[in-house]
C-alpha cells in the first residue's frame, strides 16, 4: 500500500512539474537525435562545401515556380533539389525529418562542426513562400562527427517542434503539392561536403521536457522499490537474529 501511495505522489509531482516547466521549444527546427539512416539519392536536398581556407559554408536551394535555383557554397554535381511533398510521401508535418551527413577531413579525432542556421521553406507551385522555420531562437547547434561513409548514411536528424509542425500542417492541408527547400550555414568545417536530405519518421518530434519528466518518474519508482526491498530484507534479518 505504501508503494501505491508513493506512485500516486510521484505522478502528482510530475503533473505539477509539467505545468511549471516552461516550453522547451519555440516554433522552429530542432535537433531530434543522432540518426543513422540510409540516404535516398532522389530525395537529396542540399550539399555544401567550403572553398579555399574558409572554415564556413553557406548556401541553399529554392523553387522559383519553374525550377530549382541553387546558390552559395554548394558542392559540384546534381545534389541541390527542392522536394515535393508528393515525392516525399509525408502526410503529417510532425513526421518530417531533415537528415544531415557530415563529411570532414579532420583526421582521426574529428572536431565538431556547428550548424549556425537551417532554414526550411515551403513553396507553392508559383514559387511563393508559404511556410518557413529556422533553428529555435536562432541558436546554433554543435554536432560531433561520425564515420558512416561519405553520403551513405545520415548522422543527425532535425524536425519541427509542435508549434512549427502545426503551422506547416495547416499549409500542407491547404496545398498538398508544396515543394520544400533548404538554406543552411555551417562553421568549423574543414572538408566536406555536408549533405542534407529529407526523410520521414514514424512519430512526432519528442519533447525534451516530457522525456525528462518520464525519466524522473521512473527513477522515483525504481528508488521506492529498492527501498521497499531493503526494508523487507532488514526486517527479515532482524527476525532471524531474534
């Protein structure tokens, strides 16, 4: 009965924390997690590569109503494309993912790179912008590097937080033939190219505060169970000695 009471108290505490914790998101693009996924060439969106001794790279691709227009530090080859929602097959905005593969020649101990901006834009058939979302609050994201093979697999996945997903869903519902384009800026680069592509996930972007609260609750339950077992063991030892 005592354990049940503790569970109730923990659930109540989680509810209060959930009400008091400020939202972790602020309407935009957010890093979801490291993600090792096979990249699909037809959905390639943007490849960036620095020039000369520069340690930064920036560029993008947009839709002008008749075709794709790329600009900036793009790499050679036909890798810069806007992608239609029909091609992508994403019906829910919360399932959209932007996958990133990092390819840097920094040697064995590869230095992290920083994504200074990552702007997702949706265009209608005429090339008009109907939706945009950048990194939350414009805060750069620093990422460690992995060795998954150049252009073969993604290293990280980005998605839309709840507010941005709601805005994008409204745009999708109004026009299912939108095209998606990307613009990005990265620093601390020393090689490349960095490859962005679009993908889809089975579920919405998880919210860090929710994960934190769930972890806190499970830890509390585990601690209560351990204390209960320890108390029972001590009681049993006491009875045996008497």
